[in-house]
C-alpha cells in the first residue's frame, strides 16, 4: 500500500443534539492532528450515522458536512439500535477507506486513544480493541452489572474481550471478510473476534457523558446481554440438556425410593413434597422452553433475512423529490 491510510471514524448518533456540537469539533481536531502528524491521509473522514433520531441530530450532521469536508454522514431510515447503526457505518466505509474506528458520540471514550490505535495498525494489527482501564466514573451499579456481563458472556460461551465495548479500530481488509457474516442478530463485539486477523488492545479511560442522557438503561443492557449470548453460542441449550439429565437421574432414584417405601408400607401423606416437586419441575421446564424458544425466534428472524440497515440519505447525496426540480 502506498501513501497514508485513509481513516473513517464511525459515530452512531441517536437523539444527540445536545452533545454533538461539543464532540464533533473534537473528532475533527483529532483527524486533523493525526493527518498533521503524518499518520493518516488528509482524505480521512468523520462519518456520523444518524440512527433515526427524532430531534435535530440529522440537521446538525448536514450542517457540519457543509462546514467542513471532513464531516460526512449517513442516515438510517428509522431507529434500529446502536449495533445496526455501527454496522451500517462500517459497511458504508469498507470500500472507501483503509481503516475505521467506531466510537460513541458522547465523549465517554477517550479520543486520544486513537493515536495509539492507528500506530498499532501501522505496526501490523488489523483489529485494535479499545479496553477501559478504569471505571471510576461509572456508578457502582453500572460497574457491577457491566463487569458481571463480561464474565457471564464468557462463561456461556461468547468469547468477548474483557471491558471492551464498541470503541475499536478495524481495517478495511477485515471488514471485507466481515461482510460475509450475513446474520441478522448482530453483536459486534462478539463477532469481530470470530473473523480473526492479528489483533491487539489499547487501554483508555472512560469519562462521563459530556451532555444528554444514556440510551442504555438496565433493560436494554439485559437484552443486549441475552442477545449476545444466544447469537453467539449454543451453550445454554447444552446446559439445559445437562440439567435435564441430572434431574432425570435424581427422579429415577426418587421413584425407586418411593416404590421401596411403598412396598415396605411406610408411606406417609406426602402432599407437601409432591407439590414442591411439581412446582419446581414445572418452573424449570418453562425456563428451558423459554431459552429454546429464544433460539427458535433467532432462527425465525435469520430465515427472513431482512436488511440489517436501510440508509435513507447521505450528506453527499441528499434525497430530493423529483418534482422539486
Ligand atoms: N445509539 C444509537 N442508537 C440507539 C441508542 C444509542 O445509535 O438506539 C448511540 C448513541 O447515540 C451513542 C452510542 O450509541 O453514540 C452509545 O449510547 P449511550 O451513550 O446512550 O450508551 P451508554 O454509553 O450509556 O452505554
Ligand atoms: Mg455513552
């Protein structure tokens, strides 16, 4: 490869009119600095992905694009969630640049880690994971649930990098292969390691959100965790099979015991124990059915193979109605 690599920073934005005016100039400055230091090409871009925002986010992005050619943006036809927004940006970028860095738009992830990421790329890494070194600014609850999340994910068979969210550098070469992963249920931080290629990590400090509010309440976090596990691994189904076998063995012993006791004539009115066992088994069976149902739901969505994102507009080719001339 000759010349300097073209970098696209991919930034998903959902209802971020408060924080964008603060962070957009920071991203631009970063690109200019990196280009000035001779690490990346001057044709690098800051690419915002509007995830169907209901506020002025898209207008802001269009305004930035008019002000500076380094700013560009694409807009999704509706809100599809953070993962799909990042994917849309990455797929848009893959044939137009050499490296992408995905990052949230709220200033929580330290943009200065990008220098190190690009350096690692120049030194041969194709994927560089941003890893949070400290979580001091998070509340105890957020830290506890988030770290528990990583442990649980790994325990249940989804290999993900500890304390890595979606701040990462991916080269266009990796994205080319990544485009062959056609699944509809996407969980990027679990999928990127599956593609392979040399990878490394860069530590950074996570700050507080500069403005606006988090869009990830506990309910969304739990659903992300659940989706992550069931999209990446069959381990829960195996655990269920294992538990089923264990319970069968225990019940078999129980039946023998009951028959022996009955034959010896020492049976008692075991109402309480019967009810307990029936309830317990009923509960366990329902949970198991639920987990299996979750997988069937995933298969259902995959067979439909609906588009994972729909880009309705790009700042460089805005949509115009024909009859307006
Ligand atoms: N985001 C998005 N679509 C959504 C929700 C969030 O594109 O449906 C973006 C959001 O604009 C931000 C990033 O995803 O850039 C992370 O969201 P947030 O900061 O709310 O989550 P947290 O950092 O609190 O986990
Ligand atoms: Mg955030």
